[in-house]
C-alpha cells in the first residue's frame, strides 16, 4: 500500500463524535502522581550473536560503510533518535564464556575464540574486534549508560575483579595504567555491572542458594572507587519461577540494586515449535498478544516475593531479556535473525504499558536485542539498513522515559475474542512527561475492529490531542530492504468537543499522543 495513502486513511479514522454509545472510557487523574517511570525501562541489549554486533553495528574503521571508529553511522543515527538510555553488553549467554582480556589492546593482536552454548546457538566465532574500549565508544556516542555483564560461568573472582578495576580505577593502579596504554586515561563510567547471567542454565546450572553465596563472594572483591563503582546486579530466574527472586532477595539485601528475570514471548507457548515471524494466522496473532500480556502476572508474582523480603523496596525487578522469539527460518541470514512486523510493535507497546504499571519495582528492562537478533530495532544487510515496527514503538514511547506515571482507569473496555481465547481490547498508560505534558498511550489488540475511546482528565478540560499512530493493512506488515517504508507512524491531531475528547483507535494499532489542556 502506498504509505501516503495509508497515512491519510489512518488520519481519517482518528476523529470521532464525542462520547458515542459503546465507547471505552479512560479517566486520568493528574492530581495523584505515581512513581517515576525509570528511563532504563527502555534499555537495549547488544549481545555477540549472529550479526547483532559485527556487520549489524560494528564494521571496523576501514569499512566502506560510513562509520565512526568502526560503528555504523546509519545505525548510530537511528539509535540516537530513540534516546537509548542503557545498553547491556556483551551478553547474555555469550558473557558466560567471555574473557575480557581477549578484547583489549591492538585489534590485530587479539585472539579469535569459539563460544559455545550462546543463546541456544551451538558455537559463535568471535574475533574480539569489539571489546571494552569499543563498547564504551558506542556508549559515549549514544549518550547512554553502560550495563556490563560479567562472566561467572567460566570465569573467576580474580578475572572479574580485574575487569572492574580496569574499567573504573583511577590513579596509579596497574590496571588503570594498562587501560591508559590502550588509549583511555580516564575511568569508564560503568552504571551497572551484573555478576553472571542465567546461572540456572547456560551460566552454570546452579541452584539459587549456591549462586547467592557465589554472588556474595564476587561482589565482595569487586573493588571500585566510590564515584565510579557500578550498581551491582544479581542474575535471577526465568519466567514465573520465583525461587531465585526469593533466595536472592533474602540473602543479598544491601548487596544488590536489582534481581533479573528473563521472559520471552513465544506465540505457541511451545519452544520446539514456536511459530512464524510472518505469514501467521489470526490465531497466532491472538496467542502472541495473550502470552506477552502474561508479563503482568509474572511481575506481580515476583514483586510479591520482593515485598515480603524487601519491604523497604531497595531491590528492583529487572527484566533484562524480553521480546518475541519465533522459529528460525532456514533462509535466515544469521543466527537468531527474524523479521519484525506490526505484531511485534504491539507486543512492545503492551509490555511498556505493563512496565509503567509496575514502575515502583520495575526499574530496568532490556529488550532482546538491538540489531539483527530476535525482536530487533534495526535490521541490516551489508550496507543496507531498515527500521522495524518495534523501532517505531520505542520511538513513539520516548516521552515516557523518566515521566511520572498517572493513575488511569478504563471503563467499559472491549474484548478481543477468537474461539475460546479472549484478551482485553484496549491497553493504556498515562504519564506526565518531563516537558510537562500529559501523554496517553493506547493499544487496540483487535486486528479487525477500530474502537472509540473517550478520554477524561480530572480537574481540567481537554482541548485536543496530538501524536502518532502506528498501524497497517495486514497483521504481519513489515519493512524490507527493498521496501523500507511499508509501515511507519503517521501523525494525527484531534480536537475535543465541550472539553471532552473522543478518539477512534484503528484496528491493530499503537497510539501515543500528548493531551492539549
């Protein structure tokens, strides 16, 4: 479909008669502000898998692809437009066999390695062109915070302690002098440092109590000056398994800033046959959204454990791996490469709304992953680059970074039903952003029906709304290297009538807009 015609068609669906019968009613109360939505909820993840780092982001300084210190200029520009707050690196399961000394010094003298068991991939050939210094080049260029993941699986306390010292020490430390010899005099700013990854699986097949003891030992020896000491993160459990959260929150109080949880969205719920990225039927559209909305109950279960063991609320719940995971196509250009459709944008938006609801505890998430791997923001093919629908979801939600959550009530919500399965028709989130405006995000999960939403803000008359909407004609609409603009947001404006605002949200759509008061 021609994108201009498509955008005009969407715009024609926005304005609706004020408060027609059968509307969904949304009430926002700005007089009762909630917690701040930590900007790190919109964090990203860059693991050394497939072409996620090499080619996808890093091509080397001698590449014919325009770059800055080896990092692709087109990808850098696109990521800057997302206001990426945080990047997790180097893994993931890759971190469990990563030895940091392999990635420092002259690139032509660094060893090559084979990393096994990385993310379910049998082996990864690693050239170590991207190491500590290159990663912090990326961080500096993005203006983001660094989240570094240490190796417990095949590493040692000494190795991890040396890496933290190498990155953070100042003055006469031998490792600080080595860092200076490699081109960096000032310490790197490591905002967060994770002690291990998925210790229940690829990180070592451990029990939570055993890892709690290991964590305490490692954390004790990770010395760094007060002004450069990272906030330490404990690697927690998977999905609804709260045993790790329970053990770690009980044993590590005062020694960790957060406990991680990993949760992926699989359309079928079956890891052996996960489902297609494209060409799926409506049943998998619904099952995908239904499975991703389970994130709300997952968070509630883990938060209940944290509230019991950490009533002071000093430990955050960090969802540092989440997103869709589909069956890998035989023609996939690299490991864990998958296409990204409108369905993925709705998955992202539904999770954002859930994270906002739990902003008091959920202080960081990192989607898997930034480029070319799983639910990526960006896809590349040599010199070509394309932005995905998930990219646009992150871009539309940017005003929610460090915004103040506002209470929101949905009345007369619709339902989207197919066969025996039913999910709520409308998901919503509201916040007052740093620019002072009240923003409202809406998701219509129904792929076949538009929905009218009446918006009321307590204590004020709404004059209108201005924002963007993301939708398309088909459920699996996606951008390709040949047709990179099939799906992208369209701008819209709506005017209120008598202080009341009514908006028609298109079928299968994400909307984010500022309210004019």
